[in-house]
C-alpha cells in the first residue's frame, strides 16, 4: 500500500513513524526541509515539496497512491491538496479540518463529491475524549462500542481494591462479567495470563458490558464522583468545544492568561461558563477562585509542562479528577507517574482515527491508549476469516494481542477461551502497538 502524507507537523510526523513499522510505502511531503529530518533506520521517504502543487504531487507518484492524507496546519490547504490528489488519481483522501460545520453529514457528502473522502478534526476528537472522561471520572480510559453495550475501561488499582495482589486465575467466574485484557505496570504493558498478578499501582484494563459496570467499579475499589464544578486552564479551541459539549447544569470556570483573548472567549461561551483573566499556574489565583470546590481540573494550554504541573497542584488542593493535554510524547510517562487522571494528546487521537482507514480488515474505530502504548479496535469478522475457524483458545493469538468482547445480533458478550467468533461479529481487540498489523491476518 502506497500512502502519501502531506504535512510534516506533529500529526503527520507521528503517523509516519507509526506506519514506518509496517510493510507500507510511506512518503512524507512538506515544504520545510528541517521537518523532514528522520533517523536513517525509519523506512520513510521524505520529499521537500508543496502538497498543494500539482507538479509536486505528480513527482511523488500521486497517481499510484492508495491513500493521500493532508494534515497541514491550514484546513484550506488540506482541502485543496485532497481535491488535487483525488483528481490526479489517489484512491482515497483524508483531510484535517478545524471547522465543525464541515463535519455535518450533509457537508461530508458534498466534500466527498469534490474528492475529499474523509474529514477529521483533532480538536473535536480531543473534546469528545475529555467529556467521556468526565462522565466516568473514576477511570483513566473509557471507550465504548454499540452505544455503550460493550466497554473497555482502564482504572488505577489502589491498595483498597478487592482485586489487588490477586492472580488472574483466582478471579475466574462462571458468569462472564468482565475480562482483564491488559495490565500497565510502570513503563510496561502486559497482555496477562492466569499466572499474572495485579499489584498496587497497576492500571488495569477491563472489557465489560454496560450492565456490569458497577461490579467492575467495585472490584477496582472505586466510587462515583459527581462532576458539577469544573475548572479549565487555557482558552484553546479544545476548551471551547468542551464547554459546548458539557451540560449547562455544570458550572465551569475558564482561566485564560491573555486579557484580550479572555474578552473574546466571554462572548462565545454559555451562561454556565465564567471566564477569568488569570494564569492557572498561579496557586494564589486557584485558592482565590476556590479550587477546592471543583470536582475536576482540565489543563488545556499549549504548554505540556504547565498543564502537568497545574494538574499536580490541583490534586494537592483535593480536586478529584484531573485531565491534562500533553502534546509532548516524552512527557506522557511522567504525567502518569505524577498520577494525572487522564491524558489528552491530539496527535495520538488523530493518528488513531486515520489509522483505521489504513487497515484492510473491516475496522469501525481505532483508539490509541496513550498510557499503555497500545491500541484498541472494533473489527468485524469477515466470512471465512481465520478468527472464525476455531474457538479463541485454539486460535494461537500473538502474545501481544487479546480479544475482549463482541457484539452479536445487537447483544454484547465477554469473550473467553471457549468463545467461537462468527462472521459478522463486531469484536473488541486490544493489542500493543507492535501488533496492529497482525490484526488483518485474523479478520480478513
């Protein structure tokens, strides 16, 4: 498969690195030569050129491209590049955009007719993840399929959890309430077996069904947190979209250091949002604004270090749920060790969303788990696929992949070794990032 990526910014670069681990022909096209400096061991062809130039697109062989992905900073350039790529022969195109209006169903059809097959907005995807995290604040990760019938969640295990120090074989039950698909311990993610033990401080990933969420919550030693007061640091586009998506019954304080920007924000937000001109890193300001009464603190400035430190400070003030935007990948592990509740990274979110288009299997969604260096995908088992040939215990799945649950005839069930997957099943697959390419062998 030949893939051409227009734009060597954060999303384009990360996506190129992700795809370079697989057997794909990757070309990264950008006007800035400095952005195209990659280690020699990465199998990426870099070309200096303009993704909106007809000649440059022809030079990189756009006619033979299976996919063209435009992820430049300007959405107008992305749209133009995709239209040109489509006209010049690219089989499929994806454009990064910022305008919510473009994503309306009637408009996506319109753009598809112009040659832009798929649109993604990283800010909207990030805002949706934040709202999801606030709905289930006791979790570190939350992902559902089929309107929440089947769920994958990650929770940090403390000493009070009933499952702490237990071996997985001790947790067996005749009733399939949940399946532990992974354990994140320090810097390692484990696809566990019965002999693995759950330790204090582990982040444990469960697959379960919506009717058994409370049982899983109890096993993880967690309690509900009623999120009614939220403090947001940084008036970014993500922050605005979060404010739009939260119920108007939730009281929000939005802290923005730039005075002029704070005035503009005040004109855009709803009546439940109070915009305050001030630096959220200032502990005196946090005390003045009664940070101790907030149930959640969300740091969304463009500075990863500031976001992490502000979340640490808010936890020290007793805030139950913290969420930090951490765009610097090197800081994600540090944020975890500092016990930040949830991490948001636009490049990982956008890359995961794009990645599903590249898999040959029938993939409905892919989600990147920033903490775990892993991916979770919803796939449809095709007729005659390897995954339908035997019971799960006899499939000899790779050690870095596991199946968590499935939807069959609109009904969710947890997978165990005796489950026999059928054609048409929607299957939740958890795998380490190194195993994504193996999925196709089982589901095609």
